C-alpha cells in the first residue's frame, strides 16, 4: 500500500509539505513542531536528518543542520523520539537525509526502525537511480517509499524512466541549484512540471526555492503541490507561526 | 585476490564495493555526458595528439627518474629513485590532470570551469590551464587553507582565476569540495568541474587516474632503461590519492612490485588529529563516491588533520579503498613530525625541497629502504616541490629552536 500516494490524493486538492530539520531547536522541539504543522493543515511532513556535508542544500538548511548536530541529533535519537508519539501524528512522515547517515546506521536496521517509528518514506538526494539498489530491497520490505527526484536538467527519457516505477510522489526540483529561497523561477519550469505530471502515476510535488504564497500558486498550476523548506525553517527561527499557518493554507485556495 | 587481469571500474563506475555516482539528480546528466565525452576522447587520435603536445611542450614532460644517491646512502639499504613530478610546470603532478580535463571541457563546449583546492596546487594547475585555453575559472578554497597557502592564492589570482573563500566546516579541502559541488549544481549547464583527485562520482576517479597514469607509464619505461627490470617497491603519499594512483596503476598487474601508499598520520593515529582515512576510517559516501571515510558512528564526516594542506582530506579515492580491501596496496602512515624531518633531510641531502605532501612518501621510503637489500630498488613519487611550504616550515622550525 502506498500510504503517501493515498494521503496526498484522497482530498482531491493541492498539497503542502513543510520541511523541518529534526533537532533544530533541540530534539524536544520536534514533537511540538510536527503537531503544530499537522494542525495547521500540512498534508505530510518532511523531516530532515542532519548531515555534516549536505551538498544539495543552501545556507538556511545547512545552518539548521549544524544547529541540530550541535544539539547532538542522531538518526537513532530521532527514530526513538518519533516512535514514542507516532500515534499522535496522522499525516505521513518522510525523512530527508543523505546516503551516509543511513549507511552508517545500517541500511536494513534503518528501514526496519524507520517503519516502526511510523515513517512512510525517505528522500536521499545523493542517491540517484543508478545507486538505488543499495537501499531498495530493505525499503520495499518495510513499506518505506523511496521518493525520487527529477530536475530541470533531467532529460525527458530519464524522467520517464524515473517516473515509471516511482513510489509515494515525485519530487520535482524547481531550480537548477541547491535548496533556498529564490525570487524568480526559470521560464522552462511550467513545461517541465507539466511533462513530469504527464508521465507520472504518483503525485508530482515541486520543491527547492518555493517560499511565498504567490510561488505556491504559480507552481501548483502545473503540479499537485509543493514542498517548502528553507522558508519554514526561517519562520520557526523567527517564531512567526501565524505567517507559517497562512503559507500552509495558501494551497487551500487554489 | 589476483590482479593479473585488472580491469576496473565496471561500467557503473564501481571498484568492487566502492565508487559509483552518489550525486544529486541535477548533476546526473552532466556526469553521464562527461563519461560519454571522455570515452569518445580516449579513442580520438586528435585528442591524444593535442594532449601529448601540451604535456611535452607546456608541462615539460617527461619528468626525470632520478637516483637519489645521497638519500640511498643515508638509508643504508635499497636504492631510492625519485620520480620528479615536482619539475612539472606549476610544480606538482596536478597539471597532468587539469590539462586533460580542460581539453575535455572545451570539447563539450563548456567555457567555464570550477574547481576546489586544498594546498592550492590543484587550484594553480587549474587556473594555469584556464589561462592557456581562455576559460573562465572559479576556485573554491577553505578559509584555513587560504591562510596557510597565501602565496598560491595570489598565484591563482595572477593567473586570472577568482578564488572564493569557504568558511563552512573546518574551512579545508572537504568544505571546498562541498561548495564547488554546490556551485556546479547551480551552474552545470555551462560549467565543467575539474576535480583534482581520484574521487567524486564516476567517471572522475577513472578519468583522473588515466590522466595521472602518465607518471607510472614513464616510470616503468625509465626504470627499465636504467635497471633492465621492474622496481621492487613503489611509494607515494595519499590525500585523495591522485599522484599515488598515477604511479601505481601501470604496475597493478605486476604482482612482484610491492606498492605502498602513505597517508598522513598528523599528530599521531592515537589522537583525533590525523588524515588516515584507510587506517582509521570505514566505508561510506561522500562527494559522490563510496569510499573509506573518517566518520563518527552516526555517519557524520570528521575533520581531517595534517600539516600538509594537500593531505588534509577525510576520504580516500574509491580505487584505493578497493586496492586496500584486496591487499594489493599496503597503506601506511607518517606523522607531521616524520614528514618535517624528511622535508629537511631531502633538502640537505639531495638539494631538492619537496612538498610537505611528498615528504610523507620520502619519510616512509627511507624506513622501507633501510629494511631492504642494496640490490633492491624503490621508486618514490616526488609529487610536488616545496616552495609553497617554506613559510610553514620556517614558522615551525623557528618556533622549535
């Protein structure tokens, strides 16, 4: 059963997935933030696990990761923490981390423990199609979806290949670059998103560089929803929960 | 395991369990394109002609294989030959790779180059070839390395490159690679990344090895002309591992040749201030490849330490990781102190001031030679010259006296 796909499609609306860094503000802040995001209308929540060398991330998420590491955040602690209150979280939880923390934990143990903690999927930005075999079998056995990414530089033929056996949703990267706010998207974004949508049987969500309600509306015209990271982290930093709520609810009006 | 018919990497870029292409999707197309272009270039006569012409007339190859008589006498055992990569244009082996990659970039129509640098040798070699071929050049360099290698920063700027200081992390080579990768992700459409070592995603470890293996090919022929046989042992220092693989690769199938890679033990393997990725690390993924890494139990990459900026890297190329596992190459380590002694020893005995990186290889070779017979021979890769390190040494020796 594809829990993520089901949760993202059953309401028949555009979806919003916020990203937060586990352990930013201390691991004790995680539960409170997850519940706040769930109550604010998040359709699923992406939880970053910090890594010392996050090459796909821009300054905001890099700094959040360093703060989380300074608080002593580890995969083990995050999994144990979430497992304790998993029944209170109804929306799907998706991990985003890099290959090395998963390898160091032990891939099979990671898949089992993540499933036990109620995690539905995992995004590993430095694990392209060519290297997926490393995790695929244990992930499948534990019903943990491996969320794939497509980007503006991915040729059409490759997009079709990635979409053919995608699970959960497809993460469409809206910029040629790293995570973080942008003022403007490139001209080929609409065509790109529409193409991904046309070949995908799972929802297509746009992320990287989406930070305002206007941008949410703009990209949602061509896909099924958005993932917002750096902006959510900034708003938690500023303790601006009202603004965050408004941003999450911006998908309801589309 | 025998290496009689050694033919790695496989087509996915794996050396046994190591290597691969662990990069963000945005880079995959560029990495696949590079592989195709590299394969095309390898069977293109014109490419080889152009490369060889530059290697001879611009870089100054071939470099001499020099019998270090005084050092041999001092060691009291095997004869020590030095492969003089320090005599290349720009003073190190790094240019063997940058010339090749820059020619590939031009073939791919990419006129902008990004690179990382640790000690600055790769940055200088990249900036140099970019000046020659009229390519735009951005070099990322850790803040700490900029402090340690001021002269090389100025050199790169003289050559027309833009040097960007990297503040993140420990401000050394690892962090410079992170930033160079992020820059490449953002500018991949018109930019080629000239990686400086046998690391990163496939095809870099293979391609850099192939460009650097000119070291070993020349050595084999020169040694045969002098001694009429194969050397008994090879020694080279290892940070990411490019000069060493360049020397070793043409000898991998010659199982009578003992091969030694020398890592930086920094303040000592018993401390946490070293760069001995193979001796003290475990396999993991960083900068696009599976390889041995210095990391904690949660998979966070640890900072490496060495007195030589060029060895200050917490990983070791995937092919070295594999050659370690199959026991074809012996990986040893040498401390900052031992390297400093060797630095002075070679300067005094042979009138050759080695790079601090290469001094690690010298230190090990002297120990190794002492335990071998006078009929045996060792070839050491003298990967670079020490001009860039003179200030560091002066401060260090001055402080001691």
